[in-house]
C-alpha cells in the first residue's frame, strides 16, 4: 500500500493483558474514545495471557457491548512477548498497533502513529522522552543494556522504546514468519527492516496493579536480547582464552627457568593458587556463556508451537470468520482445529 491509498483502512489494536482487571475497563474507555476519531474500521484484539484474575470476564463484558472487541484467550500464561505474537497472528487490519493495557502507553498517541504510517512508514514506534515512576536504578540498568546491545549487535535497537508501536501489514506478515521461541520482540521489530520512524511521548506510571517485571526478569530479558542477536560473547571467550593462555605460557616458562637456575626456594603455592583459580573461573564463565547458547539451541530444536489458544472470538465489526485457519502460521492453525 502506498501512502495515498492508506485512507479507508482497517486498524487492529493488539493489547496483551495478564491480570489486568483493575485497568482493563479504564484502558478500553480511553482507547475507544481515541478510536472514535479514526476514519477506518477498527478491531481491538485483547489477548488474555492466562490471567488468574477476572480479566477474561471483563474482556467478555467489553466484547458484549463493543463490536470492535476480539478476544484471543491463551491456554496458560506464556509471557508478554508470546501474548503479543498471538495478538499479531490474529490481527486482521491493514495497520496493527501493539499497546500495553496498563495505560503506560497512552492510546492518545495512536492518531500520530497512524499519521506516520500514512506517510509511508512500516514501523512507527513510540519513543519515550521521560520515564516517570521508575527508579534511578531501573533507568541506569536500561541505559547500560542499550549501550551494550548497540555495541555487540548489528541490529539497531532504538533506545527508550517499548513495544508500543504501529506495524504495517507487510511488517506484520514479515514478523509472523519469525517463529523462534526466544522472542526478543524489540529486536525482531528492528530486524525485519522496512522504513521505521519514531514518535516521541511521555511514559506514564502504571495506572493500577503492579508491574510484572522485577530485576531478575529484567536481567533475563537483557540476556535474551543479547544472546538472540549476537554471538559476540562466544567470540570474546575465544580472544580472552587466547590471551590468558599466552600469559600463562610465559609465566610457566619463567617459573621453570627460575626453578632450574635458582632451585625451588619457596614451594610456589601462592602463584599456583592464583593461576588455578583464575583459569578455573574463566573456564566456568565461558562454559556458562556457551551454556546460554546451547540452551537456546535446545529450545529452538524442539520446534514447538509458540502458544495454544483456548478460545478466539473475532471482532464483529470486521465481520465473521475472515480469518480462516490458513491465514495463521502452520503451528497455530493446527492448534485451532
Ligand atoms: N503482560 C502479559 N503477560 C505477562 C506479563 C505482562 O501479557 O506475562 C502484559 C501486561 O498485562 C501489560 C504488558 O504486558 O499489558 C506490560 O506488562 P508490565 O506492565 O508488567 O511490564 P512493563 O510495563 O514493566 O514493561
Ligand atoms: Mg507496564
């Protein structure tokens, strides 16, 4: 689609939710009022990511009163990245917006995202100018993470950007072909390429409930980002190994020479311990790095479907059954039968 043709379009809003019963109604109210001003036909794809609270009941109530609501109910909690993927798989629009349901991503930005899409961009991402309600430590760790990943990977991952963005149909179709288990979505969004554009906004603190990210999860997220986009740590292992081996070789030669010429004056216990511990530590560290990659290889090699859907209710606004099993990726059309 060229920019000029993007007039009478259909828009999908994909919103993953995990235990969001306190925010969902307010989110829907704000989103619905924004969508009123949009010229195209809309659907709102709510993905229930195995919530243990009344989230699904609220979704059903919203669908009963709003014909734009579609519901994808996952069989358990799969995590946000996969919930988002499930939403993208089921989205039918010419343009698809991904947004958090905790109101940290302001729905009021949507018209601006659409504006840039109409200007011909395929990926329009919301870039935050201020991080409110986040600790200095979280800000610092996030900054460090982006610095590292920017250095080690060829994929440009925009800083201060969440998952809130608009994707064109061809960008969604490209993304749907990436079926890896380890889904670092921010990386995948960039990896597909196509013209991309940032729109600036201020990120709000969470409306209600607690963020489901803690530092352990954040650390794993960073590890995911780095290991799925670069094998640089494995190369580091090689070089550090070579350097350490060279140094140890000369040190050993020096010790042998010293012993032969001057005799064994001191038992040499300290130097021995230092070398053993240092090399042992280094080896363990890089076995760990290899383990991270090996684990990922293991997970990918199982070729499991990414998720299972226990219920899908299409949006009435787009008419029924347009989305046959054939338009879903192979693993998911099997799951729906
Ligand atoms: N979410 C999800 N599955 C999960 C965790 C979170 O679908 O396992 C959703 C959640 O409902 C929200 C979005 O992902 O809409 C972002 O979650 P959260 O606010 O906890 O993350 P943060 O804002 O810290 O990135
Ligand atoms: Mg949040």
